[in-house]
C-alpha cells in the first residue's frame, strides 16, 4: 500500500473498515476450500483476540489467563449441546441456546472472578501472575475431570442449524462465523465509544484520579472484564462448533499466551488491530512454520520482543486507530506507565 | 529486427515460460499423496521424528520398487502439529482439502487423535495412527497400528508376579491411557491372585517425586508399574535410583524404549522392564535388516524404535490396500485395508478388518548395561475385539 | 510419626530447592519490579551448561562453576539490550522477557535437539538418616541452597550495595535523588539474579530430566512462593517457599500429586488476594 493510500485510509477509518469487510465478504469467491476453512478458524481466533483487546488494551488489565474464558465457553457449548448437563435437555440443549448459555456462564464466572480480584486491589504484575496460575489450574481440572472428557477432550459436537438446515458446509460456516465477527466488532465498538467506555479508559490511564472523581473503579473493571470474557466465551463456543471438539489445551496457559501474542503484535489498543493480529500471526504460522520449522518459534519470540520494545501499539495499531485521542494516543496506556 | 520477428521471439519466450511452469505430471505419473500430521515441535517431537523416519523409509522403498498402481510414486506431505490438538485439526484439513491426500497418518497424543477423528469422518479419509494407546476406538475411518493394554499387560503382569512377587504398585500420569492401563493391570493381578497395594496418579511437569517414592518404598510392593513415559518418567527414575530402591522394587516402565538410553545413564536405566512389539536389539533377520536400512538412510546414530516400525508398517498396509483396491479412491482403500498382513521388524503383523486393530508379536525387554535387550519373546498376541458391542459402520 | 519425620526431611529438601530457584526471581522482582518470565529458561541454560561439560568429558563440577558465570553474562546482555529500555513499562517488560524465553528455549532445541539428555550423578553415594537411605547429593543441594540464602542476605544486609538496593526497594525515586546509581544497580541485580537461576539449573540437572521443557515446572511454584511470601523483603521468599513447597510436598504425600497441585495453587491465589503485600511484606511502594 502506498503512503498516500494509507494516509487516505487513516483519514477515513470507515472507508478502511469497509474495505476490510468487503475483503472478507468476497473471500470465498476465490474458490479455495482450504483457505476458506482456515480463515473460518482465524476469524474465531480474531473474535477471541477482540475479547482480550477490550480487557487489556482498553482497560489496562493484563490477563495471562484469557483462555480460561475461551475454554469455558467451548466446554459449556460442548456439554450442553451434547446433552451432557443433567436437567438441560430438549430445546435448551439446541445449539443456539447452548451458545447463549455458554456466553452467560462465562460472563457470570468473570464477574465472580473480577469481584474476587479487583476488590482485592490486585493489579499489574500480580494480576498477571494470578491469572496465569488460574489458567494452569483450569487446565489441570479439565484434564482430571473424566466426565468432561479428561485429557482427550470431547468430540462430536453437533452443528448449528439455521431455518431448519444444519450449517455444515464450508462456505455457509464461513459466513456464519464472519457475521459473528462483524457483530462482535460493532458491539465492542459501541461499548468503547460509549460514556462507559470513556470511564474505563480513564480508569486505565489513572486509576487513582478516576477514583478521586468518584468513580467506583473496581466496578468498571469488573464490567469490562466480564464483557471481554463473554466475547472470549463466545469465540470458544464458536470454536467448538467449527472444529467439533474441545480439549484441555484450549483452556490452559499455552492458549492464553498465544492470544496475548496476537493482540500485542496486532495492537492491543485498537479492536480491529487485535483482530487482524490474530489473523496475521495464525496465517504466518500456518504458512511459514513448515518452511522455517525449528526457526519459526525463534523468530516469533525475537519478533515479539522487538514489537514490545519498538512498536508497543502493534503492527496495525497506528494505522487503524480510529479515534487517536480518545483511545490512548500517548504511547502507552496504564499498561506501560 | 522487424516487428513480425519480434512477435515471434516474444511468443517463443512465452512458450518457454509456460513450459517451465507446466506441472511436472507431464514427465512422470501423478503421485499418490499421503498426509502426515506428527509433532515436530512442542514436546512430543521425539515420537514425531521416529514416525516420520519410518514413513519416509517405507515410501522410498516402495518408490524404488516401482510405486503403486502401475508406476505412480507415493509422496509424503509432512505437517507439524506442534503437539497440539487444534493445530492437528488445521493440518489435517489442509492435507485433505488442499493436497487431496488419500490418507492422513498421525498424530501422537490421544487428545490430538480424538480431535482429528471427526475430520477424518467428515471428509471420508482414512486416519492411520501408529502410537500405543488405551484401546477402544471403533471407527470405519481410523486404523490403529498400536499396542493396546490387551497386548502387553496380560503377559507382563503374570511374568513379573511369578518372578519378583505378586504385590504391585501403579504410578501413572493422570489421563485416559494410564487409567485404562491400570484397569488392565488390576484385572491381571487379580487373575494371578496378587494384590495392587497402591495406585497413584500425577500431573504433567512434577519435579519432585520424593513423596510418592516414599509411599512406594513403604508399601511393600515388589513391582512398580510406571506409566509416566517421557521427561517426567526420566525425572522419576533418576530420583528413584538415587534413593537406592531399584534393587528392592522392580520397575516396569510402560512405553519405555530405546529413547531412554540417551536420557538415562546405564546405572539409572539398569533393570527396568518394558513390553513392546519391537526392540532394535531383537535377534531376528527382519529386525536386523530393518535397523540396518534405517542406519543406511539416516546415519549410524539414528535411534530406531517401535514407533519407527509402526509408521513404516502403516505405509506398507496402505500400499497393499491401494494395490488390492486397484484405485486411489479413499472409500475403496478403506474397504481393502482390513485383514492385510505385513512384516516390518518382528514377524508378520495383521490389521484386523473387524476393529482396525493389530495382531502383534510382543516382547518383554530389559535395560541391561546401557542396552535394551530382549528378556522374553511373548509371541503372537491377539487382542480382544475392540468393536465388541459397537458398530464399525 | 517416623514417616512424618522422613516426610519433613523431603519437604525441607523441596522447600530449599524451590527457594534456590526463586531467589534469583525475587531479587529481580523485588528490586526492579520486573517479572522475569525468562527465569525458567535461565534455569534451562544453567542445566544445559552442565550437559555440555558432561558431553565434552569435563564432567559435572566444571559445569557447576561455569553455569552461573555464563548465565549471568547472558542476563547482563539481555538487560543491556532489552530490559533497560522497559523499566518504566512494567507490563511490557513481562511480555519482552516472555518473548526472550520463547527464543532461548528454541535455541536450546536447535542446538541440543528436543530429547532428554543424560548427566552422570556427580555424588552417587548415600548416607543413613533416620534409618533412611538418603542420597548425599540431596544434602549437597540443601547446602548450596543454604549458602545462596546466606550469601544473598549478607549481600543485602551487610554491604553498601545491599544498603543501596534496599533503598531502591523502599523508594526508587528517593534513592535516585540521594545519588544512588539505580542504572548500575539494575544491571548488577539482573546479572546476579540470572546467575542464581543458572546455578539452580546446574545444581538440579542431575536430579531431573534434562530437556528443553524442564524450566517450566519450577517457574509457577517459584512465582507463587514469591507472591505468597511478599516480594518486598527477602525473608518473604523463605516463608513463601515453605508454604508452597512444603504444602505441595505434604499434600502429595498425604493425598496425591494431582490434588496437591490444584490445592496449593488455589490456596496461593487466595492468600495473594487476601494479602497482596505477602505474608511477610509490610507496606508496598509502587
């Protein structure tokens, strides 16, 4: 992209978003089934990344265990739609109800966890390590619990159906997930652009000051934490539908750190940047790791260090910052001060 | 140069470029592609590399002998699943949808296998699995070149009980395979009138096993069934040896193989038992020949284990099935894959049609003086029907 | 009773090992407020130094001496190249060290391969304690750990450097205003902490599987120990190590290792939530 075009797009964020949207809408026309399947999965990761972006980029809460919500959503989705939860059957066990339930359970869990964490005034590095330990515990519990499949996880998750037809084929599945991605994006944008979102940003930039102004900062942190968790939970439920399996690796430390890389590389302070970060890293990994084999992780690690040091706003962050002033234009929010 | 000549020159150049980019299929026959999804990073890469070497050698030998279906060569497309179920699913889809492989081989962990199974079913592609596991899979699209609890425990437990005493202690990882193994051990201990004096499970990544070692030491057990393969198993054996318990309590380390020789000193591995369908030190012509061929292809330092053999055997089975079917149609290959017999490193081994599991020849091995040697040849072992009460479709 | 006596010895051993591993971490965290996510990989580098000297026929002991030197140098370079640019961006320093950890682990895999490697036990003898056959090497490890603890305390309580360091822990800006060279302090601290991680890795190498994943298993318990005990005071790590290590060891013995891990981690999180300053720590200065 030429500099002039980039400038034009930056001046017109809506145009840029439309270009990206059109790209996704037209993608299946390329006709390569495999690429469509891959992109479907990346879109799910992208939704997951937006969830972390809300929590980390917009609220300044470094969460080293965001996969707990992703995995929890996936497990609830799997268990409910397979009819494995006692007392929940019939219409409630249908795919859509299961998905709604998954999101609700994750949000509730996040509220409880947030209440536990934020009213304890845990912050910064402490929060990071505590959430890391929680993700390790979650993975252990999932491995140990045989009813939910133990180490091998659960398979055979039924597909979603729309208007009496099951969504199994590659292209309908793609459009289903893509519309979820667009919906989540629009919803999250509404949230961060709302007065509520402004207060969250204020809490991030200076928690003490926000408190002096009379805001109950813990409350705002809990709510945004729950929203970010619910988005991750939705991504987890969609992941279970797309791949037809859940396993303990999805809830653990490894997955939590993966999403952290996507969001940091993409640009944590901008939703769309985080989303594209997930797509970029996954795509690069898919196509480069076979060529580079052992060197892939070495390069990823070093690239990540460089990115943290020199581009704290990520690869896409600066380009896509829709409202540079309101979303933390000074190089770094609370995360870095 | 006139304008006419210039056009001719351009046309000639274009033709050359087109020829250069033309698919090589013009030259040779279209290859039959086999997908491989094995861990080449992320923790289980030791087994992944063994499997890849087995498969590569099988393909090289088949191609040298003229390929399949009137001269079509086999081609391996190898993907790294990073020891991760999600990645396994992605890679399996890539191989099936993009590369149009006739079969997918792999992975290693049972979690990844269970995750890949729906992909194999959905796209009607055979999944060829070559790692020992807990048994019980019954699926038209899954073929398992694996030793299951039926293969080893029915003979191993009586052997150890008779020789060293009938009190057993079971210590394993806390996941499905060790739990199923424990059931098989318990069943056989009951059969010989022995006693399991303790069962304990451990999570991944424990660094200090002394509390467990102390419990084992005072349990009065004569035999320890250790179901902790790999790194944590090395840590356990190092610490168990350190406390000087190996003389009093014999260890059967399940799934321990030639890899243990590089990770443990001869003193640390001395006297440990294992049960496997193949050992590199086996004194049979096919075993010696197999090891020699591996060394010739991958160098003298190459480690050859049962995992090498099983993945080699899977390719050989697939080749036979393709020839028998007379086509590279995947459903027809599956129909013809059952009840085929191949000889890899230890006698003829048969893939049963009724449950897609193997009839294998088993060995008891013992680590002795820094080598893994054959202690007893258990011969041909027919496992119980893994599809009992289920439908293979 | 007798069993419990032996178990206490085992617990003490594990606690001292954990404190040894955590010591480098707590120094860096306490002084610099940097969570060094690459600590597990510094441990790994220490262990592989010993593997290397063993493979080259030099044996274990030269490796034990070399490991802290080499890993300390690596730490110094990393501090110079990365960490010093991130002192005012706490969370970014976590992320950067974590990127470094990925790279170091991968370098080890590239050079040594993914498989476990052997180290000959340096002290295979054993002695009788409480009627128990106890390996001499474990006594040696406990000795090393006690020595490291003593040395660290001496350094921080009895030397000029320690006085400056404690001033930095108490109030970094004030310390800088009083003329303490915090820049130099940071470099020395990070180098020293890294060297201790390398030493811990080298000491533990003969007792565990030496493979590229070996750093991970200690990292989280070590961290929880620090947070439980409190990072403000050095004695915090002793208390934290005793709670986390002793708890894990005892519950493993009484119940099972699986229960132990879940219970100890959960308990640690609750403790950290109730007392973010740690069991020992007083008031914190951010």
